C-alpha cells in the first residue's frame, strides 16, 4: 500500500528529531554552539532533505518501512494502530531528548546515586540510543521492540522509585536550568508543584505505557515486516 501523507509527515518529523539532536550534540562537542538552537535544527533538517533526494530514503522512512518508491508492507499496516504509532514516536522523541539532555541539564539520579561527568554522558547516550532503537522496532511491530520497551520502562521506573529521596533538589535544579535556557524567570510555586506531582505522574505514565504494550502484544511478530 502507498504511504499516506500523514505517514510521510511523520517520517519527516523523525528525520528532524534524529538529525537535529545529532547536529546539536556535535556542535556542542566541537564548541560551535550558537546562542540559539535554530541553526543546528536547520542543519539537521537540511541533512535529512539531502539524504532523501540522494537515495529516496531517510532515517524516518526506514523507521516507518517506507520503500524508495513510497510503498508500505500491507501486513504491517493491517497490524499497526494509532496507539502503537504514538508509543513508537514517544520512544524516539524521548530517546533523542536523552541524547541531548546531558548538554543542557544537571545529572538525573540513577538507582539512588547521581552520576557525574563521563558516567552521566555514557548513561545518556546508552538509554537515549536504546529508546530510539525501541521506537524503531515498535514502528515495525517487531517483538524485540515490545520486550525492549517493557524493559526500559521498568528500569526507568524502578530507578526513579529508588531515587525518590534525591528528587527534591534535582527537580529544583532542573527547573532553574530549563528557565535559564528559555531565558524566562521561574513561576511562583512551580518547583513545589513539580516536586509533589512528579512521582505519581511518572508512575501513572509508566503504567499506561505498559498496559498499552501488553494489550497490543499479539500484533507483534518475531521478525519485522
């Protein structure tokens, strides 16, 4: 079946996420960061456009199983749903954010300790990359994506629960870092609200993701379409 316009737009969005995060990290490592992220994003979009016109393919099209002539396997389209597509996109989005996050924010606790320096960078790339891979497999309804996604959600959830005693100061620091990047002052009561809501919100989100994955387990195959 021919890829729909929405699917092609989603492929372009995936290209934007992957290329812009790659360019952002590369520019940070090379010390060429600009005062705004717009240049890095523009370069990322340009790179995805070049990749498409050179080979009629791009990372987004590979993730969504779109062939160079614009077709998608019928078997895959029959099995996928809006929820599986949404979850896959969520994993890719969070993965690319984790890959970039170490350049912007202070460390986040991991199973009760706060990683610093190279350890924080390695964990950011490791889990960011795994989230992107899980999203890739979820798009293809490959059973490896189901297992990896469940494992990542559980690891992140248990790590979070094991680190609740450290979250108060970390959340406050993250909010200040974010507002500094955005160039706006913090809102009154914002930190306290996030500190009170973070634990129940993440537990609910993790639970919803696991429920959706379990309910859709029969749609996954051992080999990607």
